[in-house]
C-alpha cells in the first residue's frame, strides 16, 4: 500500500499561509483566501498571480529569486492578514466610536489608510526581525568580551541565543488563544495540500488523517535562514560590533536566497539530503502547527480549490 501511495503522489508548487480565521493559498496562476465569517459562512476571494512565463526574470532566477519572492510573499501575507481581520468586524463593532488616534488616521489618510498601514506593518516586521534575531544576539554575545571570552565562544553564544529567541518566540505566542487558532489553520493548510499531493479527493474525511507537517513551509524557511546566519557568523570579525552588524545585514540577502533554494529543493525531492534539510523545520512546526477542526479544514478546502490548475501538468516541477 505504501508503494502505491508513493507512486500516485506528487510534489505540488501550491503554497499557503494561515490568516485570522482563514487561509490564503497561492497557486500557479490564481491565489485565493477563504475566511470563516462571524455568521459561520465561508467567504472566498480570488485574484490572478503572475507565475511561469509571465513572471519577471528576477522572481525565477535561482539564487536571486529568494529575496524578491520572500518580500513579495510577506507583503501579500500581511495584506491578506489585514483583510481577514476586517472580515471579522461585525455591525456592532462598526458602530463603536473610534478613538481619537483612529479618527485622526481615518481623516488623514482616508482611502489610503490600508496601504499606509500595510507599509508600516512590513517595515515594522522587518525592523523587529532584524533587531530581535540579528542585533540583540550579537549585542548580548559581545558582553562576553568583558569576561575575556575568545571570539569562538561569543560566536557560539550568539548562535545559541538566536535559536533560543526563535523557538521561545514561537512557543510564547502559541500560548495565546488567537495564535493557537491561527496555528490550527496552519495545520489545516498543510493537511489539505498533503491530501492534494496524495491525489485524493479534497474532503474533510480524506484530509483529517494527513500530516500537519510540510517541508515547504515558511517556518522551515525562517529556521534555515537563522541556521545559515550562525554558520556565516563564524567567519565575521568581532573587533567592531557595528561592522559585524553591517556585514550581517548585507549577508542576509544571500542567506535568504540560499534558504529559499533549499526549501524549494526539499519541496521537490524526497531523499536523505532533503530529509536532513527538512528535519529542523519539521520539528519546529510542532509548535507552529496544531491539529485543526473539521470546520477549519473546510476553510482550507475552500481556499485551495480555486487555485487548482486546469491542467495538472502545470503544477509539477
């Protein structure tokens, strides 16, 4: 049975992201987001995406496309997250009086408020990531210099701090009710894609027993970037902390590019090398994914269905 299952399965290019009470899926030429509304119904939006021949060269060229696609995915993810949050607003919420700050923002930007908020969110997310996973570990490790620690000790300390911060961050937010629900949708997203890759009908019954872990996941990407930065950090000088920080920022571009290619490789092939590449990210997904409910799986099906290509050959590597 395992041989038959392996023979009929394939590796899809479709990916997704968990939203607030919803899921976004990105297919070959169509993307969609499905959200469970407060009244219990599922709202679905679709839009065209540029892939394949219509996509710009820099989003397709290996070792260049990684950074561009990462930033593009982050912007699209934030946009969809903000939209999904709006869909949870009821008429009673709309009738509540705006705060002075909210009223000022509305008067100041009008219809442009959402794009402005999205730009602010992207800049804040990038600044927070750089500060938390680049500068803070380096700064704390540099304090070891006062105790006369050699450079290799500071480098090891920096790497340990990065991993502790990353795992600790995901663990702490997983304890909140809202993120616990989001991580359940994350699990539904992975299970639904796994069912599609197994070439089974997209039903709740078929999806429920599927694995909630997937090698081609944003969580795995982030972890690989962190691990690569630890390796790169072994070769950077400690004499000037600002110089080291500047070099780390510059090297973030190739680190992200290499990580993107490794994730693509893990998503495309199934062998001992890709299993080693995927192992740390799959372990971390034990925190960032939860077992979903049947209703959450229904949302995942609604998000994936519009993204399925008319010709299945278009979704093969």
